[in-house]
């Protein structure tokens, strides 16, 4: 009887703790949503509501963010350096920022690539330069492989290009396989663990550079603490293994200009494994390295903007050559 009472007390205490954590998570989620209202426009792509920011004028550049990110990763430091010369479109990927998950329920790279191509068509962009950061690089490569006529060139910043079994430390919580456990984690332990491990996470994600003090707000970092954002990122993580191995075999098919910018101190993705390894597969590859880490659009926006300008020139040249051949 005493043992039963002890077990019951433990169960009740655990349930109350989880309930308290869930209420805390809901409160924080509400505050984050209130603090980050949509700052762009919405467009429906085959039943998926996509939030995007469209600023500037001129040659179009479309930017696709990485895992557990959103468009503010680009607007923090990079986009403003380009909008005086180009029309810059920042997309919140499905389930990220203010975009809804894919209507199909999928998070596969191929399906996200199809959606990006759909945005380009819906906005009537004439073969833009496509910029992809991190996981956004893999999605941009998918667009180039499956919709080569929709874009003129690729500018990939610290891109994920090859499948790897090992998961970078800050993203291990995203690798939980059970959907039920992911849902429970997102509503209970996500927030306290994120707070406890904040410095460790920022050191890996931004290192060797320091994370900007205003990144949680101006860069949208706090938005990743929402349960919905975590679940979308976890789905992205699980989906990588479905498409990336097959894509790796198809890289030699790429004929459009491809540029890759990598920080040699990247602590998330190794530049040799994901940048240098592309040389043998993409003969026209322009690989550039700089000192820095994974978040170059935030920590080294000048070098990133210079790289994008160079690839925009390549994109315009490729576009004109295509027009000349067709006439």
C-alpha cells in the first residue's frame, strides 16, 4: 500500500510538472507570435500558404533559409545590402516563420524544391538567382535538378550537399524519431532545454564568431522556440535521408552556374565535405571560402553580399545567353 502511494505520488508530480511546462510553453509561444507579426506577404501555392518578403527592384534574387530558420535570418544583415540593386525575395519555408506546412504533409527536399519553383512561377520571376543557406542549399539544388528552366544560377551559402549520418550537436533534439515523443518534447522540455543550452548552441551555430546580441529579435531566433517551429524542423531533419542520397548522384547533371561560399571555421557543416566535394561533380563550380562559421549571412554579410553579386552577374549572363539561343 505504501509503495502504491509513493508511485502514485510520483506519477501525479510528473503529470503536474509536464502540465506546468506545457502551460509555460503555450504562454511563451503566444508572446513570441505577438512579438513577431508577419512582415511580408502571403501567397497560396497548391494549397500551402507561404509567407515571403519582396523588396527592391531589378534582377530578381530568391533566398531560401536553412534548418529551423526563417526569412529574418536574411533580413537581419544581408538583404538590405542588396535591395538597392536587386529585387530580393525572402521565403519562409513550409512550416517555418509564418508559412504553413506543406499541404501534402510532406517535408521532403524534393517537395520543398517543387514549392520554391512554384513561388517563382506564381510571382512571374524571370529565371532568378536562387540563394540557399544550409538546408536551403539542398532545397535549392533540388530546384536546379528538377526545375532547371525556372532559375538562372545557384548561389549556395554553407550548403548541405551530402548526406551524413552524424547530426550536429545543436540539432540532435530534432532527430527524435517518434512523432508522439516529438510532440510531447515540443510542448514540455523544448523551452527549458533551449534556455539551459543557449550559450552552447550559439557557440556551435555561430562560432567561431559571436552571435549578434539582437539575433533573437532582429534575426528571428526566438521564433525557433515555438513548438510548431520545432516540429517543422524535426520533420525537415527526418526527410533529408529520403532525397539527398539520390540527389548526390545527379549533381553532374547540373549545367547552370553554381557558386558555393563556405566559412572554413563552420562548426555545423564541414566545408570540405559539402563544398570541396562538389568540385568533382559540378565542373563549373565556383567555390569560395572565407574565415568564419555557419551563419555567414548574419556574421559576414559583406562577403556574402559580394559573393551573391558575383553570382547574380553569372545568372544574368546565363539568362541572356538562353534568350539569344531562343531568338
